[in-house]
C-alpha cells in the first residue's frame, strides 16, 4: 500500500527581530533597494555586541497583564510571535481550528536571576559549607514563580493559555538543533498525514548575561563592534547574539486550499543530522544533506539564507561549502543583519525565505559590499543552520505557482 505524501505549505509568519515587529516590517527591509541598517547595541555589554529586543506593545498579543507578568522576556517574545503567526494565517479567532492545531516549540533554558547568582558566588567565597549555603539560598532568595518561569515547556504552555492552541504539544531543547528538529518534525507529520496544521518556532533573547558568558567561555563572541560579520578573507569575526521570535504556521496544501489561505511558499524538504566535524566530515555531511534536500547544484533563481553562527573557522567552512555548492546563487547571511538567535535561528531563516519567495522581487543585500546583488526574484530558497557546537540542518522552499 502506497502512503500518500502531502505537500507542506507556509500560511502564517510571526517574526520579531531587532529589525522590527511583524511580517510587514521585515518584508519592507528585505525588498528595499538599499542594504537594511542592522540594529545593534555595542555599549550595554561592551566589548560585546547584541541585536536587542525592539520596542513592543506586549498587549497587542498578550491582552492580560497577569499573563505578561508571569512570563520571562523570552516567553513573552515567543507568545507574541506565535500570536502574529496565528493572526497572519487567519487562525487567531478560530477556536475550533486552534483546538486541533499541533504545536512544536524550540526552547532553551529559562533566564537566570543574576542578583541571586552573584550573591551565592560572593558568599561561597567566605564559607566552606557550600552545600548548606545553596540549600539556604534556594529557600530564602528564589521566588517560587522563578522555577515555573524557567521551565522550557512553559513557552508552549503559555501559547496554549493565551492563544488557545490546544492540540498536541512538543517542546524540543538542544540549541540550534532544537529549532531544526522542531521544523523537521512538523514537516514530517504533515507530509505523512498525521497532522493538517501546525504552529512551529522558537524565541531567543540576546540580552542575557548568562548566554553571553556561555558563548564567551569558548571564546566565541565578537569583540570589535566596528568589524563586519565577514572580514576580507571570508572568515567570520565572532558571534553577535541576536534577538528573535519566529513562528510559522505550516499546513498541508489540501487544508490550506480548502480554507482559501494565502500561501507564502511550499516547504519542500527539511533534513538534519549531527556528527563529527573534523577531517572534512562536516563538508561531507552538508553535501549529503543538500542532496537529500534536493538542492539544485547552481542557478541564480535560487537564494541561499545562511544561518552561520559567527564562530570564525566553523562559519568560514560553511561559507566555502555554500559558495562551492551554489556558485551562482545570491548568499544572504542572517547573522550579519539579525545576529545569531540559537534555537530561533532556523525558524528565523525560514521566515525570511518565505517572505523573499512571496515578495516576487529581488532581495536586498544583508552586508554592504559583501553580498552579491540578486539579479531577479527567487523561485526557490535554501536555508541552512549549523549549530555552534553540534547539529546541522538544510531546508528547501519553493515559490507557489
């Protein structure tokens, strides 16, 4: 018995980055004649640079102040972006559709209480009974709601509470790989007929001291705000973390067509893997993934969105592979304009690709003097993300006729 495979399409985009709020702000930036101006903050966490959260009226998507207060910023951002995607797809007020909608979220760990962390470290320098110290501080310094706010699956829970998305729910963790696997899983379920419509995405806040510490612990952060993403030799200059809330509504083509939904693009394939990266194994794996994704060998009608993290050697290897595999395709490095958003990086790239394909117009360079001008509107898009420590993913999208 032959199993029916369903085409998967994108019908809703919810995107918030340092560049702005919502689909239209990003569409305008992508299709303008000039290179968009990146919004960076190089003073607050000097010498490091972040792409900060833009000004947001949370009440536009999270009406109750009580709901807003009990979330951390990364959860507020995710719930807000999810609401934008549901609005854009026409599902926001459709209780019946939302009750049967599946949800897959890529999430990181909760935000730290920096003041309590600092207090414990300072007092730990003066005492030898550190186990007792930790127990004391856990019971006296941490508010009970902090533990709830730090649960990674609370982002999905809050989306369910605020937006009434109450079908199946899955939360994946694992940095960039979580974002890749979330989309891969959603695509596979719809293609196999196990789901008809799904909300998928993630959120990341760049303005977090704990994440900056983690990346700099492996000497990954960029330290010169005046340097572009790529230096003259094609090597990246370090990670500049980027804020992003990116959610997509995926549907089977039949489901979307039956309700007359606007289709941004067809999500043809999503493939992922992980493994060793030494001795050329990364390039071999990327080549295999590109083949499995059905990526064209060349062609100016394809645009490539690279999720390069900014780690110098790793990103240079990715760039070399993409330039070799897609020599005629315009290349756009997401991190150059939006920063690196870890769990949300792959969903962000997909959202940008969908906007590019739907625009029917050439896409602006992301890095002035570095990106080739797109000669025409793209008919297909390749989106890559290579995790800063592990995990790789490639997606291929096509413009709908």
